[in-house]
C-alpha cells in the first residue's frame, strides 16, 4: 500500500510541474510511463515455414519511462537506430539517427510552441550542415 501512495505522490508532482510549464499530461500517459520505467522491449518475427525467428525491433526506456533508444532490425542485422535525448522540459530535444553500420546519418533537433506542440524540426547532416527544416501547422476543424 505504501508503494502506491509514493507512486501517486510522484505522478502528482509530475502533473503539477507539467502544468506549471503549460503542458497537459494526461493520467493515462503518466500511467504508461510508470509501467515503462527501465524497460526494454524486443519484438520478434517468426517465419511460419521454418519457425526461424529474428529480432525485428528493440526499444529502451529510461527511469522516467521515456523511449531513449529505438533499433529496427532486418534479417541481416541492424537497419536503423535512433537515440533520443530529452530537454529539461521533458520534451524531445534531439534525435540522432544511425544507419546499419552504426554511423550517423541524420541529426534532428526540435523547437516547440508554448503549449508543448512541435513547431519546427531541423534536420542536419552528419557534418553538422543544415539539410532541411520541417514546420508543423495545427489546424482544428470546428
């Protein structure tokens, strides 16, 4: 019973700090994060004819339940790896994308609106040169 009250206080503190930053974090999101703390998820593919299985996807979560690494595999090995870093506000700050040889292919950096929605994504080449900018427009229909 004591662990549940500690967990409740922790989740309440997260909600209060997120609301102070102008972000709304739903109780469902907090519950999902709490379940994913220090979790590693492996997805396997199984070929029906031969029952051969191979790793398809791997996700690693940090102690706050946020995905910090995601690896996609093919039958021959690693296809792509994305390492995510988070800013002080808890939002994704940077993603580094690696290829099948574990070399940097692209670096993505993000800017956010006041309400916590993405406003821009900057895509950089491995040498640090800006490659492209993606902007996000949010249009709500009545």
